[in-house]
């Protein structure tokens, strides 16, 4: 959206297409991610990588891997 706004397209229009409200967009723009969100993203990536490397991993094994510090 920032790229489109830089090209002169109003944020109102770019938010209307995906049916997003402007206020959450501006809130996100001021503070794009919290430390907790980054931690959850890192954990999700670790689980995705573990599953991709060995699809035999099941739910219990992946949750154990997540709970165990690296």
C-alpha cells in the first residue's frame, strides 16, 4: 500500500480493494510488528522448516520440538 501511495494512489482506494479499514493500516504503519509477533513468526517458520525437511513429523513431535529451546 505504501508503494501505491507513493505512486499517488490514495490509501482509501488501496484499502477498499482488499476490504481493509484505514485505521488498522495506519496503526500497523506506525508500528509494523511487536516482539511477540516476531517470536511467533520465528516459531512458525521453525515448524514449517522442520515439517518440510521431514514430513514424517507429526503434531506431537513438532510441538515437542517447538517447546525445546534450540
